[in-house]
C-alpha cells in the first residue's frame, strides 16, 4: 500500500471590529463600501425591519438588492430559507465578489451568516443586529445555522463576521416581548463571568426597561466584551466557549418543545432557573443566589416555568438529542457563584445524572 | 461611538493521510475505529456501490448505519439530499462524536463531505473514493458542495477529509463510460504540472484502459501527489489552486447546459480542447500540442465537441454565472506548454476577451 500526507496549512489570526452607537444605519452602506471596495452588497433582512422603516433608512435611495425573510422569526429558520436566499443571490448574478449584510435579529443573522458561508464556498458577512438578543449575543462569535425538523441549530457552520454594527436606535421599534426576552442572554453573561455586571443589572433594571439609550449602549458594549473575550479564546467551541451555553441545555429543549411558542430568551430564562436548581441539588448552589436570579428575571417579565402543554418526557427526550450530546446525554454548564463557572477536571461542562435533571424539570412547572 | 476588536485566533496546520492500494475495504472499519476511537461511524454511499457488493464487503457483518443515495449520480447532488442525510443522522441520535464515511464517486464525496461539515457545525469525514474521477480528483482537497438549479457546485464549504482510502479494486466494477470520463482529470493534472506524466499517459493508454491495477495505482498516486501539492500550497483556492480549474470554465458550463447528459469528465474533455484553442488564439498555444491532446482524448474515447442540442449562447450565459466570475466574467487558466501554466502579473488565471471565448465555443461543434 502506498501512502502520502497532505498538509492543510495554518490559517492565520484575523480580527473584526464591533461598532456600537446610534444613528449608524444612515451611513452604513458607505462604511461597508470603504471596507470592501468594489464588492457588491446584498442585504438580507426580514419583514419587521422593512415595516419599521430601518431598511429605507439604510438604503437611503441607493439601489442595493434586498432579500426579505417572511414571515419574520424562528419559523423561517430552516434550510429552505437559506436555499431561497442562495438562489436569489445567484439570480442577481452575484459572485465571490459580494458581501452579505445581515440586518435583523438573531434569526436573520444566523440564516444570513449561514447563507454567506455557503455561497460560492463563502463570502464575507457584515452583521447588523437590531434586537436586544442579537446585540447581546448572536451577532458576535461566528455561529450560524438553521433548525431541523427535530432540533434547534442542528445544521450550520462557524462563519465569523467581517464587521459588526450595533445601532441601539433600532431597539426603539422592537416590541416589548422581544426586547425583554432578548435581554436574558445579557443576564446570562453576567451570571457566568461578571458579578459586578449582575449588580449593575439589578440597579438599572428600570432604566433598561425604559430603553434608556445610554444604558442600552453600555449593555451592548459589556455584552460584546464578555462574549468577545470568550469566543476569541475558543472560537470553535472546543472547550471554554461552552460556558455561553449556561441555561441553554434545558432552554433549547423547552424552546424546541414549545414549537416556537416561546422565544429563545424566554426558554433560556426557564433554563437559567433549571441550572440554578441543578446547582442546588448538586451542592454547588445556594438559595440566596437563586432568589436574586428569580427576582431579576421576574422584574424583566419573562416566564420562569415550563408551559403546561409540554410534557417533562418531551423535554428530556430533546435534551438527549442536544447537539453537544455524547452517547445521547450532554454535559451541563453550572456556576459556583455569580460570575464564576463551576469547573471539574479542567472541564467547563460537567456530568449531571439524568435523574437529577428529571427532578429539576418536574420542579419547573 | 464605541468600538472593540474581536480576534479570531490562528487555526494550526493539520494534515491527513492518503492510503492507496487494493483489498482495503475489508479492514477499513477497523482502521477507522482505531483512528477515531469511540466515535460512531455513519456510512454514506449510493446504490451503485451497494449493487456492486462493495458495501457488504466494507460492513463485513458489522452493524453500522448506511445512507444510500438514490438515484446515484449528479442528479442527486442537490441540497435536498444533504437535508435528507442530516435528518437521517439526527434520527439515528448521532452527535458530534460521529465520523462520516463517504464511499463512492465524486458526487457521494461532495454530498457526504458537505453534510459532515454542516452536521452539528462539523464532524470529520473519511473519503473512500471508488471511481477514477474521485480517485484522481475530488476526494483530495476538501471542496464539498452541491449544485443549485442554476449552476454546478453553487453552494458548499471547504471541509478537508480526516483520511482518504483509495482501493483500486473498486474500479473493476465501474462502468466503462464513467471509468474513461473520470480519467480526464488525470490528463488535466499532467497538462498543468507534469509533462513527463503526460508522456506516461501517451505510452500507457492501453494498459490504463485494460484496468491494469499496477498502472491504476500508479495513476492514483501521481494524481494525489499533484493535487496534494497544489492544495497544500493554496487550500482555500485564493490563487494557485485555480490552476486545477484548467478546462473547467467552458467544461462546467457545457456540463450544466447538458442537463447531466454529459459526465463531468466528458465536459472537461471538451473544455480542455476549448482551452487549447483559446491558447492558439492568444498566441501562447501551438498546433502540435493541441494535436497530442486531441489524440490522447480520442484514444480515451471521450467526446470532444459540444452536443448539437446545446446553443453557444447558453454556454456563454453559464460562463457568466461561473462561481469565480467577477463582474459576470471569469478569468481563464491557460498553459504555455505541457506541464506549465501561463502566468500574467503573478496571476494563475488570466483575462480572455468574451469575443475570443465565443469564437472558440463556436468552433467546438
């Protein structure tokens, strides 16, 4: 037998900038043109952004092709939407010299980033997150993908943005439920890495809910610092990045079981309570911490119990199908104290027995 | 406006082994198990391989899930097949701890590699090419993807194999047309990088067509050396790798226009003649070289003219939609002499006027 070795060379470090402010949309196309001279922009957004007038502001009478995802929201986050976008890009004669601009919430960003990664084996994507969820979380870090009929984010790739622009003005047109649910990831960031930020949250919850732009810009910056810190240590989610999954193992299962009745952040809120109860059961939690978490989430006005039409068995079965499951059971991210993830044997995600998780799920009704 | 920078760290060099020989299938699963201890194999193949008995040989009474692409061939190379595979993997409760084994021709390898890259944001793929085309070309280099309704390989990603196993025994069951067409990529390798290898081809064409296993193993090794050399210099096709595209710009367009009537290699054979005629028109070709190429392709028994039911306008329009097109027109890879690519200003692909290409297309009937 003959053998030979093929080397896949090193891919050098790259970087991207996150820009946070207000009134950014008006001049965004010029900024992108100067960053990507000669490359053809293609905007991907959804009906909500069009209806709110943000796409008109962005276009500013320029002639740039726009793909509008309809209906907006998680229900469109499947492979057919990606295929439809790819076909639209091809019909517009776009080539490798194009740049995708994703304007919208997490769903738009995930779909558009995924489409950009696949088109002609990859073109750059500029993320323009317009929701509290996307600004806190999904626009930074390079995860892209869509849901399958069985589970969330089942298919996807890592495709880092070439730039991120966060215009907090866009939050003013966001409906209240989405706004509140989106902030849950921000609280999660505080819980895993920054106790002082958790206190800032407790002290400023009224200003946040009143959409004070200064406070919102501060949240966006803080979230990007925390998330950027984690993803640049572990961009491919080989180890530390898993801490961002805090509250998500139960959260994803509940979200999936709810058939999109629950928003992502709402399901994660339930998952955060679930994680805190697992911590109590395993002797690494304390009641005072659980009380503070429940109090903050309650003020935020997000659900903290599993809807009664979802059975515990369904949630457990979906946990077994978790993307990170090995032998049909995932590890869990837990915290020792606010701002500090529980580690065991150098691992950021640890074993939790199925019976413990089952009891906690039962307690979440 | 606040700004911060996120670094995407260096991805270190990796490598993979190509194993070439005969009788490899019998022990392949054990080899893969020792390379990926504890990881769950999932075989993707097509009906041809099942019918030829190769999957039975591979499985050797072991219980490993198999996805069989039907019908076999380029007609199944679309996104729906990928979605169907991903769903089958999910229904089998596979997680990130799985390893995809792609057993088949270029179509199976492209589809399976693409599916592996997307499943749970990426699991390893072992390529087991079983056709002359896949052994010469597609199993090495990490290109994966599927066709759109408009063009070939329109969507995909780079996903390098974790290992490649080439069992030349599998060529014995390949039908004659596929076998001959698949060898065109091998001749292309000789034309762009190795004049001595072109002479070897001229001297051994009878032994090759008689499927002499020693000669076939030598071809496989030579092809892997040439392709491996190119892809490890330029894995992402940023520059030099484009030379592998010799004959493919016209070839892809003709293949696409033929609605799968022509095999990939057959279309590339037409494209190689097209490239040689462009070289003549631009003063970098010579008639003797064109004669040798035509003579060799004729002995190989592949078509050298565009089918009469395809119009020249259709071919030209499809060239404008080429994946590598910029401003609706691609650059072309050409050669100065056998084994030497024509370079201009350090570029491996050069400008050719549309009128020249149009005349050459007209001459290919």
